[in-house]
C-alpha cells in the first residue's frame, strides 16, 4: 500500500495546522481498514470447536443470519444443496430417541455406554442443526462438488456462530446414514446427511488445540513435483 499523504501546497490557504490534520486523517483512512482486516484474520484463527455448551443458543433473526452465512459458500452451478433442520427445546428428547433407533439399525453391536452418551448429547445440547445434503447425482455438477459446497456451508456456520459469541462442534456417525432417520429430516433418496452441529453458548472460554505448522501443509510449485512436510516419514 503506497504511503500517500495529502500535498500541503494546495492547502496553504488553510494554514499548516489544518493541512497536517487533514494529512493525518488520510493516513488513518488508509491504515484503519488494514488493521480491520488483520483483526478479522486473527478472529478466524481463534475459532475452535467445543461441545462444552450451555443455554442459550441463537434464535430468531440471529439464527437466520447465522444460517444465511452458509448460503455464501461456493456453489458451482447454483445447485444450492444446503438443507438445515434445527432441533431444539422439548423436541430434543424425541429426536434423541430417533437417533438411538438409527443406531440400533446401523450399529447393532455398539456398546451400551456409547448409546447412552449419544442419547445424552442429542437430548441435552442447547441446539442441534442437521446438515442435510440435497444431492442431484445426475445433475450437471459432480456429486463431490455438491458435497463440498455443503461442507463449506457448515464451516461458514461455525465461523458465524463464533462471530456471534456462540460455539459449536460438527459430529458424524454411521447412524447418520440410516434411511428412516434421513427421511424424518426431509431427506428422501438420494439425499443424505453431512452430520450434525451441536450449538450453544460456550460454558467457558474455548482454548483451541495447538494447530499444526502450516508450512507442513503448503508448497510453492516451481515447475517440479512438490512434497509436503506433513507427508514425510
């Protein structure tokens, strides 16, 4: 960014003090947006998943705005594959039972402790958002791109939750492939689930795990095949 300053020559009629004040104002106009962008990046880097959640979850227009962020995800062909079902309040207990029944069909050998934990989480989290994928297998856009759009939308929701002071975690499991479960969420064949978001207010400040070194996951191509530190050894 060039270090532009207003020329005081054309402002001499206003006096040196006025010219200096105006030049300072221009400098601030240049530097403050840069500081804002830096703060935005630091904010994104501070996000971490948590299931240590309490009431309240977002609601009303705030929830609508958070989910609207998902619709800003990349969407090749404008397929709009996102389908969000919100489960909250008194309906959580009934939905937890639906999840247990799906587990019985998809994971019949699951330990009782695993079933009890899943029932507890689905019945006690302040809010659950089912991440539906409205897929068109024979559409003009490859299925994997439709799935990636749903995943990108889910990440936007997690970032929007963070921006509004809420927390969340993305969970999956074999039970989420159960056809009866899918249909109760409005997802008839061939539509599927990308999992669920547990949503609420973090009970305590979220301390993210130490992130991996980005240098291990990036490379600069210079005309030869690249390698990644993460793949070494």
